[in-house]
């Protein structure tokens, strides 16, 4: 059962509802804190399970100033808008959507953090997949572009489309 809910906005302006459960943990930077540490306008990383624009949070990390890009090149999703076909950086050779293995835990968290601090953040990450070459594909919903952000084994941004 959820203790409370709050709303956050992505870099592209999409509203996301965060459900806080009794087991949700909070951090400010690298220190443990409580839900009261989250104030309006704070950049946050919410980790949990997404269903549409609702995230059941397992962890909320209040980012230090400058920890998340305030200016994003992501294009917000708009119903009926023409699809954007654009690639930046390096897309893994032989990449096919749907390939790879779903990952959770530390690797997924690090890949998500890397994607959200890239110049192309702004969506809601609904899954992280480890590709056969060892890189990660971070899948975004809520953006027209990019829908896929690629992160290498060292958790550094390498490409998007």
C-alpha cells in the first residue's frame, strides 16, 4: 500500500506520478534521507516500476545541483506527431530492437543515471537491456525522440536514436 504520492516533471515537461511505498528509500546525493528532503524544483532520479506515467518507487535520489541536465535535446511526445528518425553518437552494430537481456539492480541503476545525465534525457525509463556486446540500451517512453539511449560498459553515454 502506498504511503503517499507526488508529481514530478521530466526535462520535456511530462508529468509523472510517483507512488511512495513503505519500503521506498530516499537519498540526497549519497546520504540517506527522508521524503521531506524532496522539495519542489529538485532534480530527482526515481527508481522503481513504471506503468504509463505512474512509477511505484523503490528509491528516490535527490540529485545535487548540476547532477541532471537542465537543458535536454529530447523531443517531447505529442499524440499524432510525425516520428523523428535521427541518430547521434554510436549505435551498436547489428542492434535490433527487442534484442538483449533485461537487467535490474545496480547495472540498471547506473545505466539509467548515465542516460538521465546525457544531453538527451527527458523521458521516463521503463527498462534497461544489456546487449550482446556488453553495452546497455536504456528505453525511454514519453519522448518522441530519443526512444533509445545507449551506454557503454563503463556507464558512459555513447549514442541515441
